[in-house]
C-alpha cells in the first residue's frame, strides 16, 4: 500500500506538471487541462493510500514507513493544488458568457471569423441572463461624463493596459474586439466593447466570452470589473 501511494502520487505530480507543458507544446487547452486534472485525481488517491499506509506502519521505521510518508506528502501537495485551483470558481455560476447589457448584449463580428470559432454560435444564450443577474448583480453599463469619441479612446487604452490584444476596431461605430489568453492553459476568451452616446455623456457595454468549458471560474466577470474600474478611473 505504501508503494502504491508513492507510485500514484509520483505519476500524479508528473501528470499535473505535464498538462500545462503539453498545452504550450501545442496540445489543445482542454486536453492539457484533462491531463492536469487526472494528475490531481491520482494525487488524491495517492494521499488516501498514503494515510492508510501510515496507519498500518505505525510504530515502524522501515522503508515502507518512509514510502508511506513520501506518498502522503506528495499526494497532499496535489490535494492543496486542487483546492487552490478550484477556489476561484466556488459559488460562481456555471456560465461562460458575461455582459453588462443583458437586454442587448454587444454582438461579436471579428471573433466569428476566427478559425477556432468557425461553426460556433456566438450569440449570448438567453438562459444565461437570469443566472448572471443572480450571480453578478454588480455588473452594469459603464457611464462616463465624456463624449463617445473620448470614451472609445479611453476604453481602448484601458484594454491595452490590461493586456488585451485588440483584434478589430471601428471607432466610427464605437466598437472594438479583443482577446485575452490565460497564461497556464492558454484558454482564449473573446471580448467586445461597445461605446454609445448617453445623454451628454457615454455608455460603455462589455461582453466577455470563454471559448471553452461550461463555466469560467468567474474569470469573465472579474475581467469586466477590472476594465470598468480602469475606464472609470482613467484619464
């Protein structure tokens, strides 16, 4: 049992590390994530077997006791990694398309021409609206006391400061699209920003959509909040 614990935990540690490496080497992000999660699962099993092995080798000082400690330690490390990775998504809605305008979400144009989006429906799912209202009631249109032209410039500057890569821009229409790539698994999220007149000022609406997965661990809402803060505080 102690030997099995070490074996499972070691393979789990290698698999967890191989997941991100495989993605950066060209493997699809979801496939790399699957390798990573399988590694964490093996680590969890290694931890359980290690605990059992420690109980069975209590009072002993031989190699099996050492193996039991090693397997338990490595497995525990992967269990901690799992909880740290899962923490951002705890209690978050299982949706991956977030917008500040639920009645008229900004549509994607350029993103639909991306090879990875070919054949995908990029319209905002109507069923997401109620879930988003409940999960992210703070996400609202961004209102600024400046002209739409100034607001557009500020919005693009903020997007650049946040590390977004602009893929399309139409200042006349007050619309630009961008992408942001996650550093570990290289997941790509598409973003569209729309600027419209609002009385004597401007209204900015944002939509952020993940290409993969059913949930987004709250990443899109966090992105919109950071953008809203940057635009509101910008000059």
